[in-house]
């Protein structure tokens, strides 16, 4: 999603500001975006110059090189006093060059903005009434005009920004520059923003990785803060109440290793392959070579919250929500404690009478998902105790919750979450075990059995990754049936194009070849594998753009079964255990209607499923089975997307870090 970066160099002319901004934008590409731009203030009272493109940072770099912007890519480096950059994920207005940030306003001001301004229509009308002319369709442009008006009124940058921010409703992180000023002024409310410092140079950024280790220390602005970054001075921070505020600096430590592909063609593939190590890292503090669960690793305060909670309430989005749904089975079965998994965007607006007395667990890879942050805050207001499960320990969610369990999966770059999902599941299973142990519902025998299985988890994940070849084949078949080889039955009464092109009145997909597309793939599962069916469908949709639907196997007959015909591929998740026969019966319902079954079955699944395609996996035991089943589904989606030539790591319309609601 949108990303901000900015820099005020310590000395004039000493730094390749444009080059830094372009590299920083490249480092935050993983967040997902569809246009990008930079703007700089030239030294010696110079004006503001802007460069923007619709599309990728590589295109912006090319444009900078071609136009000699800031001396980027050779030549003399321009003397630049301050600069800001932005990657935009379009919300209001198409992802065009014109709508890209930085956005200029009269008076030589430029701003970059993350978030959504809810009262932009109102403000736009007021500003128009005062003679301001709008160039873009964005909600953000009102900020640029309000800021420029503040400057024209003779205020300093900080006052101009505070006054602009005071008029905004909604969520924002903003950074601004203006002609003749060697400074950046920024503000935030409801959207993260941090300030960095390294050898006298000051930075601003919406997430630390964009700074690539250039900042030696960073501070996270609090909600309502404004900050002024001026060359040669310390960052000046003013709180929402208008007072000078001291915020805590944190050393950034060793610069985070820049994400690299390490020989893989895609980050997603690399991250799928990293799952055995990620799972091992996630459990390292809790599972030793011998013995049971090491509950000490939860820490005394969290253990008390685990013991005392009347219920467990999980809030999350996307893939993290699917992990939460699986955890529900674990918590309820092992700890005998009521547990709910909630979609965070819905939860935040619900009156949840059960929140007080609950342990509310916010699960998020990034720790920056706006809806999850808001849902945790809503639960806290109702009296819940909070816990964050995050991959990014220094994230807003981890700070807001005050307690966090790290997933330790390592940086995840691919937009489609993979290793973070299995790491989340691992941590959630440890949490369920911990709660059960604290509440006295876990027998020593069950604890020993599950912990022994967890010890084997990395090895079992390696085993399930070996299904890669089979998944590639399945993906080929699924893609070919999606891309159409199906003759429309004459009695369906659909007119075809009869071989001609461009016949009116007919969906373009049906023209020219008398064929129709099969519009979907089904994924079914029961129990802890039902959320995995949802996740398998989500993965396929996200990156291959093939429509897919996950369904509780027993729920099929209540509607979704109507979709099944001889052309419908259905992926059946068939672990062993009590529900195996039930799942087999649901698979038979699909087969009876001609559906094509692709069955992923546990080695110990004894149920008879008559399918042409069965792949077997050693899933250890029923408790860890959903974790072991995940990689083949990720590989299936990966190969489907690859065969279709999709942009696997950066699927269209999606973002890695969703910082707007
Ligand atoms: C985005 C990503 C998903 C992710 C979801 C939640 O939609 O594309 O992969 O599952 O956000 O993200 P979080 O960081 O909170 O886990």
C-alpha cells in the first residue's frame, strides 16, 4: 500500500538526494502500489521539482535518468536541500501520472500522503470557493492546498501543517516540502510514520525497511504528532495538544538484510521454500530438544492473562484471519475456552459484549494493517487484554498491544503471504497449548504428543514441499480447464460467435471458438482444514486471478454444489481422523456430479475417495496437520499463476501492507 519516504541531508550538496529517494522507494515496493513519484527542493532558495510515473519504480528511475533529474544515474549530483517520495496505491482517482504523489499546490508546496481523507469533498468545495484550482482526482490534494494556504498566511511550516491537519477527518500520514525551505514537515493520525536520524541526516518514512539502514535510530510518531526536520537541527516534535514532545528513539541495530531472491525467480517461491526454517524459528523458545512446552517463554504477565481469560477473541485480516480460524479449533478443543475468530474490518464496528474478560489476540504479519490495529483498539476499550502475534516486532500493532509474540518468519516480500501463515499457525498452536496448560485442561500425555509432533514439523514441511512436481501438474490441468476448452451445450441456448470475431450481444470470452470458460475452482475441507480450504482458494485468486471458492465440505450441499459439473475442479483436503469419512462422502457428492477431484490426503487417511488425482502427505498428527497441508496449496497457486504469466510477487490491485481501512 502507499509508502512515504523523505530526507533532509545534513550538508548541502553532499548527498545524492534523488538517488536515495529512488532507492528507498524501491525498498518499499513490496508494500504494493501502482504509481510513484519524488519531489525535491533545490538549494539556495530554489523551487520544488517533481517527477512521477504511472507504474513501477523502475520506470521512475528510467525517467529520472533520461531527464537527468537530480543528477541521478550519472553527471553532477544536484544540490538538493530536501526531498520526498511516494509509492501510491490508488484509492481516489486512477493510478495516473497526474494523480501520483507528490502532489503540488500553488506557492511551491508539495505533499505525499498515506491514508484516506474522509471530508475531502467538503474541503475541496471550501478551497475552490477560495479560488484554489485542483489538478488531481485524489482526496490528498486538499492537504497540499491547506498546507500552502498556511504558508501563504505567513506561518512557519509546522504551524501550517498543524493547521491543515486540524481540518482533516480520516487517517493520514503526510510529509511536505516547500520552495526555499531546507526542511520536511510531517504529521500523522491513524497511519504510521517514523522519523530517522543518521550522521546528521534526517529521514521520514512510513516503514523502517525503506530507509535501508541509513538511519541509525528511529522514533515512531504518536497519533496526532507533527514533526519538523530541518538541516543541521534535531527533529522537533509537537504533540496533538501543541506541546513539544519527547518520543523514544530506538537504535535500528544492524541494517536489515536487503531482501534478495537468493537464486529464486520469485520471492513467493523462496518464501514457500523457507517454511521449515520459519516454523523452527517460530517455536524455538517454546519447544526444546526434550520435555514439554516451555511456558516460561510466554512471560509471567501474559501467562496470567492466558490463565484468567474467560474467552479468546482473535482479530485479523486476509491470510492472518484464516490462521485465526484454525486457532479457534485448537483453543476450544485443547483449552475448553470459547474462542472466536473475527474479520478485523467487521469487528471494529461491532458491539461485542464478550470483549471484556477476553484475551484479544491481534494476528498480523506486518503489524501495520489498519483494520487489525483498530479492531484491537476497539477490544481494549471494551476491557479486553491484548496480545499481538506479529512478524514485524517493531510494528504499530506490537506497540499498541503492549505484548507481542513474534513469529520470527523473517521478512516476507511476496504480497501473497506464505511462510508468515505457517509461522502464525505454529505460534497460535503454541498459544492454545499454553492457555490449556495454564487452565489445567491439558493432560501430560496430550502435551507430550503435540510437542513431539511440533519437533517434527520442519521435517514434515520439507516432506510436503516435495509435492511440488505434483502441484505443478495439477496447476497445469486447472489452468487449462479455466482457460477454456469447454463446448457450450446446445441446449443451454447461448449463442456463440460462430467463429466470427466481435459479434454483438455475446460475452467476449465466448466469441470466436464456441467455447466457454469454466469459472472457478472449489476447495473443500472440514474442521481445522476448513480454514485451509479458504486459504487455498484465496492464494489461487490472489495471484493467478482464477476465481476460487473455499467451502466447509459439509456446507456444499446448501448451495455451492450447484456450481459443480463435469468441468469443475475441486481440491479436497482429506486428513485422517474422525472427520475423514465425512469428507470422503462430500468428495463423493462432487464426483457423482462429474466434478474433477484433486485430493490432498494424509498418509494415514483410510477413507476411500475415488479420485483420479490423489497426493499423499505425512502430516504428523491431527493437531499440526493444517500447517503441513499449507505448502502444497501455496505451490498449486504459485504454478497456476506462473503458467498464466501473472506478476506473482506483485499481483494486480493488491498490497502487502494494507494501511487504509
Ligand atoms: C494484505 C496481504 C495479505 C495479508 C493481509 C493481512 O491483504 O496481501 O497477504 O494476509 O493483508 O495482512 P497482515 O500483515 O495483517 O497479516
